[in-house]
């Protein structure tokens, strides 16, 4: 059969079934989606743990009116969903506009998810991206941004579907550590069938030797011991990890900053434990923890995601990670995982273990001229009222009055 001409292909695309897009913002509706969501998850080769129904459920249930999900359905079988885009809604006071606005980003950020994006049936991708974009464009917001999107293809197709006359699109970079680390690079390893194969082929010869010597000196000698967390030791091991991680950042133990840093990860570790997708190991020098590492386990896609590592090397700089990372890789291979993901950031130590670069996308869409009716989503009214009360407490009465005048028009 001859290939279709471009004109024929365009006509075929226009005549292809177009998804019907629903918008849900109530947890009961999200609960009802569970079977269809899980079926879509199983069909999507680019799905991740962070877009699973179970992972998102707790964050959505605890944050009513702070999210919205766009659900694309097969028009010939409405019970079948072919794409979902979960978004978080945030209230922002715009000094330029002197009013409240709604800004959107990934709903997974409610749980500090590592990666974001959307789920999509590959057979529906071409039709689903513009359908989702049209639906999103019809809801009130001034800026939408998605960071840590793993699929470049989907990010570009979705963003390109917005009318450039109405929306300004920008592709962004994202660096940390004073620009030294590109946080849109996600190093990863393809795991072989045996640990020895990885050790002999992935790290450089010098790093191989260093891993072997470190293990002999600290683990094989009995100087240090490595334990894997279970139900009985979870709280102890979690707090050991968080204390090491906070201290490594030079933050004073017990300070408000330390508590704030630890709390976000504490909730993620506990959620992962409840979902059965946490691997937490602690390295001990007697009764003193000298290192700990936590991974999130994607059992559906056979991936290990490095979430957090804390180290107190003392007189053995570099030694904890030379045990924690290789031993985690050993365990992962034994458990049948075929990917080891180092998380965001292109720090050199990750590549020392043989990781390969993978780049993610970060884009923002901004309405060029958003009328007041499209500035603030009604779902955000309770949060906006809280912001007005905060303004009053801070003595910003003029700004509070401006906010109240805006809210009265929406009630």
C-alpha cells in the first residue's frame, strides 16, 4: 500500500475520533476513575509511579479545591479514558495586576513528586494532546508551568497546541547550587542481570577498585553494618536518614528550617511505606548511623528512584556512598529491577557509577491578556480569602480591600 500524501494524512487526522474531555475537581469523582485510570496506566509505556492513582490519591484527598484533573475519553466508549492531566491550582497575588490570580502546575507537586507529566494511551496521543490543551485553555488561570516532564515529545505536543496569539510559551532551564547543577538532567542506569556485570562494565576501573576496597574495609571487616528498614524500624531509620540529610546541608538541628526541610520528605517516606514502594537502608558504625539512603520503587515499570541520601563520613570521606549506592544496585538487580534512577541533577558523582544522561523538559504558558474572569479560578476562593486575612494581619489593608473587591465579583 502506498503512503498517504500529506494532504490525505491531514484529512485523516481531522476525521480521526476526537477525545471527549471531562474536568473533575472532586475527590469522589477521582475515586470513581480508579479502574479506568489503572487500565490507562497499564497501557502507557511512559507511565511512572508518580502518575499512578495510588500515589496521587493521598495528596488530592488532603488538598480539596487545590487541584483539577483533565480526563480525555474515547468518544465511542466513554468509560475508557485515553489521557489524564492532573494539575495543581495555587493562589498568587499579582502586583502587576493588583489582584489574585490562579497559577497551575503539576498536581504531583502536592506530594513533592520527583517527575511530572501526563498519562496517555499511545494510540491516542496525537488527538489527546490538542484536546487536553483546548480544555485547559478554557479554565481560569494566568500561568501554567510543568517542570520535570520526562517525555519531551508529549511536552512539546501539548505546549504547541496552545494558540500563540493568546498564550506566550517559554522553555526554561533550571539549575541549583549557584548554577553548578542542571536539575533538568536525570542520570539513570540500565541494570544488567548481575551485580558483577554492572560493577565490571559501568563504573570506571578506578571506581570499581574503590568500591571493592571500601566494601572490604568497612562492611566485610564488620566495622560498619548495613540494615534494611522494616515495619519495626521504619520510624527510627526514617529519622536517622532525615537527621543525616539535614546536617549535611549545614542546617542547625531542631531549627525551624531543619523541621521544614525534613517534613516534606517525612511525609513522602511515610506515604511510600504505606504503598509498599519504599526501600530504606541505613549504614551503622555501632549504634551510630553514618549513612542512609531511601528509594521509591516503581514495581510496575521495574524502576528504582533515588529519593534521598544522607551521609556523615567522619574520618571516612566518600565511604558511605561507595557502600550505599552499590549495595542498593546489588539489591535492585536481585529483586528484578531493570532501571536505577539517580533523581534530578547532573552531579558528577552519579556518572562515576556509570549513569547515562536523560534530559527532562520545563515549560511555562502565560496568557497574553487575561480578563479578570480568567484570572482567578473559583476553586481557589477559600485560599484567596485566607490570603486576604493574612494581608489584614500584616497591616496591608489597601491590598486586602483590593482583594475583597475582586472576590465579591466571584461569589
